[in-house]
C-alpha cells in the first residue's frame, strides 16, 4: 500500500492531501531510510518514523487496513515504538 494512503487510513493525517504532503516533505523514514515520495510502498512489519506536529511518532505496521475506519480499528493496525509518555499506549508501558 502507498504510504500516503496508509497514513490517511491509520488516521495519522486528516486528509489524503495532508498525508501526501507529509510523505513528499522528506522528513519521514521507512525502515530508517528517508522517503520523499507519496507512492512509496509500505508492508506489514515496516517501521515508519512520522513527524506529526511538534512530535515524532515511530510506529510498526502490524496490519494493512482495508479502509479508513473508526479510530480504534485504525489503532489496532500499528504499534507505537517510541517511549513518549504523552501517548496513552506508551505511557501504559512505562514501569
């Protein structure tokens, strides 16, 4: 699946155009490599580093969603890897 479409499906971008802009800005990384095109392919097991606002999210793709569904459905498709305590999932993993 294209990275821009995935960002939109996972609700990390509000619109598909915003997702394309994120991908083309050159600030995202896929498995540690910088990407600068919206049509970059993403698969299960890939690690994405995504700048969102003033924060950076590091996520692992667990499943490829078939649609842009509700937030809980989208959140089940990825796992947050960064240890940012501001994220509820990461905060619950803190000792």
